[in-house]
C-alpha cells in the first residue's frame, strides 16, 4: 500500500516552492494501487509500511526530441468510435482527469500505442497541444524554438501551480502553433496522450484508408506549424522592405532640407515633387514609406506657399498699364433726340409736327424761335436739341427745337 504526500519535495523548473496537486495525487493513487495489485506478492505485516516516494507510474516522464513512441509495441492505426474524445494526460481513472486541448472526433484516424489500466496511448503526429514557458525556450530569427535548460516542464495548460505532464531535455525542438502571454503553445513528438480502450478501435494492418487518414492528420498539424513560420517570414520581409523604402524617402527629405538652406528666391520644389511621385509608384500599399511620403508632401506644399508669398512680398510692384481701349463715342449723343420729322393735318385746326422713331411717335415738335422752317424738313431724319414741355392741352411732350441737323435723306 502506498501513502501520498500533499507537498512534493524537489522543485521543478518553472515552479516557485512546493506545489499541491489534489487531482494529480488522485491519479497517482489510482495508478499506484493498480501497480501494487499486479506486482506485489502476498501482503505481510512488515510490507505495510508507508512509503514517502511518489508511485513510479504517476511520475512525469522526461522526453527528448528523439522520443517518437513508446518502445513496448509498434503503433497500430485505428479509428475513434466515440464522440468528442478528450486526450488524457495520464492513464488514470479519476472524476476530472487532466486533459489536453486536443479533442478527437468520431471516425478520426489515429496511431495507437501501448495499453495500460484500461487506456490506450494515442500517438499524435507532432504531439498533443501543451505549453512551455518562454523563460525556458530560445527562438531563432526564423521562428524555430527549442528548450533551454534541463528538465523543462511541458504542461497541458499555462499554469505553474500544477505538476507538468512531462519534462523535456535541453535542446528539444518545439513545434510552436501560437503564443499566450509568457507561454509558447506547442506540440512535442513523443509526449503521450491517452484515451479509454472503448473509445477507439484497432484497425487492420496494411489498411490504405487508415494510412491516408493518419497522413492527412499529420499534414494538418504540420500546416498549422508552418503557418506561423510563414507569418514570421512575411513580417521579416516587410520589415526589410520598409527599411529600403524609408531610406529612399530619406534621400528626398535630405534634398528638401538642402532646398530650405537656400535663399527663398532660389528654392525649387518641382524636382522634389517629381521624385516623390516616382518613388510613391513603387511602394506597396502596406509600406511604411507611404506615411513618410504623405508627411513630406505636406511639408513641401507648405514651404512652397511660404516661398511664393515671400517673393511676392519682397518684389516691387510693376507699373500699371491701362490696356483698355477707349470707347468710341456715339456722334449722335450730342442730340437730345433723333427721329423722322412728320406732319399731320387736322381738320379742326392747324396741323402738328412730330418726331417718329421705329414707327412710334416720340415728341411733338415746334420751333418758337422761328429759326427753322419745319416744313422744309418733313420726312427727313433729323437730330434736334431744345427744351421740352408738356402743355395741358396735349397728350404728348412738346420739344421746342433750338438746333436742328439733318442726318438722313427724305423717305416717303
């Protein structure tokens, strides 16, 4: 019979002080009891002494990059026959066993390893999903990550308060699929995962369908890892291109600074604008040079306006030349009125003279000074000057001619 202690003695990497594992202790107890029933001879009184050590079957196992599968038996391909099967961390029967984030769906093709305590080991192509602290890992510029230090803890969730699933040797390659705060989310080949025997069915050796299904599972996991590496490579490529683009923008900025050092009247900005347009056409939409160019264009526009305003302010005003053509005066403006002189007879009295223009009567006319005999100008176009009056007895204004000039010939 085994006795388990709540606090384990030595500290593991990543732990601060002793750790307490109620769930793990239950797993260890179950496995230890089964181990004792199978291995121990008939119990004697002196054999009942409590032991302080952790049962060997429940201790975390150290894994290395060379570990691929348990050596007990060659893996066989099989099929999941239950729905949504969780991958257990250890082959123990407890109410709430620690499980990995991976879950197997019905008809999933898997590789199966050894059996233990009613459970079957599942060989995940790149290993089950787990966590390794960033403090105990080193990454290359290309994104590849390996462990750093002896006995690096591999955990099924990002917590340091629980026992690790296993311990990894120094330099173990980690297949990183993501990051979470201070943890790498990784897969490690050779780390064991377990399911109940009843949840899987062993297939026939040489079954091509099973082999193809397992290969597809491996391809999906490899693609997940490669996706992160491709993202890192793309980001590095963009960063390198940004350096080139910003260096090109800097050349134009230096040329702009050189123009600012010149007197205002000598500053030329058109060559800079042309250089910017050519450079902008070569930049990718996500280039960091785009923002730098927009800023530089704004500065050039402002400086151009300042230079032009300064030149206008300091220049002498040019003499104003009146380029307008003088308007020709109408020679008939000297007349008060122009029209055709007409005479109208009246039965009840003397006839009247009037000016007609455009078929309309303009004025009744008279010549009280007697200077002109109006009868001599009837049916001629004349220009006249003189005062106007409006007699009460007349319906039209009367223009008294003081000056008369013939403008047109007689018209009948």
